[in-house]
């Protein structure tokens, strides 16, 4: 099986995290945990990118004038503000980072882990306000930084969807207000268990996914399904599911510039493949993964605002490997 490091297939590039005022949404579930993507992005923040990925080095001869060399030399490190809403401790986060080859102890001053504590004497709104003000003060002294929220679903269990959504909006405004010369990004992780269950139960009626090509895919907001014009019409008319199982996390799609769905294989368990990553770029309503997102799309997709790339992945002690799907 032909596999490559997960960094080689990231649509925003291997040389730096998704920044430029972009908001990245990672949608996973209890069955397919997407936390490894947070660790991968954090590792990109701390990496100096002194060399290109192995798969690119083998394909392009190294030279001083090589585009890869130019990109790598232009890379810089990014501060990390990690908002930890779960039960993991700082030591556990550090250990998970070390497993993928990134020892944050060598960059302790650039990693700021904020562990959420359920307020007892403050209201939810006041607590989130103080949390935001603390983050704002930290970023005022940083030129490049990435805010990681792990995760939005847990945050909403403490403070409710409305306050959580407002807090995320404030974080998005913060990264987009960065002064010239500064670079920032926001990465969100949220649970989509109900949507993935619905996707798996109706998968037999959907089209098969066979490769890395542009598809009419709506990311987390589309319940992890591929749609043609007929099924889109049915989706608009079929409001019964929306009323029965209203999932507030779908509203986060409207804030995101790119959506990553971490979904299980519809065929069931596989020893060498643990799931599928669906990268959805919102280049029309959002900023997309890169500045040239819109230019790489074919004219046949000009009428929709979503461009999708799919890869399978496998997690092991040696790290996360991606398996490209053949067209």
C-alpha cells in the first residue's frame, strides 16, 4: 500500500499551519477521533521547515533555485494558544506531540495551554469574556500565532451553544484583526456523531467516492454525503430530520474557511485503514485553504463554493500515514 506522511496531503501545504486569518473546522466523532490533526497542525507551528517532506524530496531534485527550497527558507515558527476543554493534562498533550516527533519542551515559551475550568462563582458569559481577554493580551505580544480550540462541543456542554458560538466568533475576529506583518489562524474541533451516524445509515443510497477530484460536497453541514442536484433538492425539502436532531455544530461551517471531516469507512472495519479525511475548501464564502484556491478549480465547478479532496488514513506508533485514493 502506497502511503505518505499526513503532512504531504494537507491542502494548505506542509511548510506552515493554516493561517492568513483562516478558520479551520475539524469534524470528528467518538468512532473516528480527529485529535491527531490538532497535533499535526501544532507540530507545523513549531517546525522550522528546514526541509521538504520525503515524498517531495524524491520527486524534485534539490537545488538552490528550487521552489521547495524557497518555501522552506521563508517559513517561520508560530506560537500556539491551546484551549483545552477536555480531561487531558498538559503532560498528556506534550506526550502526544512527542509521539509524532515534536518535543514541545524545546519550545516551551511558544506553547500556551489554557485548561478550561468550570466556573463556580462566575456566570458563563463573564467567564468566557475573561478567557477571551486573557487570550487577547497574549496575542498582543505575538507576531505569528495559531489558536486551537479542543473542542467546541465540550465547550458548549459547559456554557451552551449560543455563548460558545459567540466566543468562537470573537476568536475569529481576533485572528482577522491582526496587524500587517502578523499572521494568525484559528483551528476548531467539534463532534459530529449524529451526522456521521446518519451518513453511515444512508450510505448505500449515495454515490461512491473514488478519488481526488472536485465533488459537490458540503462538508459537515451536508452530513458527510455527496450530493447531486436531485439529492440537494430533497435535502432542502426534507426538514423532518433537522427538526428531530438539530445539531448546532453545523453552524460552525458558516464560520470556517475550510472543513476537515474525519469519517469512518462506510465498508466497515479495516486493519490497514482507520478512516477517511475529507478536505472541503469554502473558497466562495470563505478564504479557502490557499490564496490560489479559486484559480485551481475547473470551470465545471464555478457554480458551487466547495472543492473537495479525499484521502484515507492509518494511525500507528510511527505516526499518521495518508493513503491517496486513485481516480
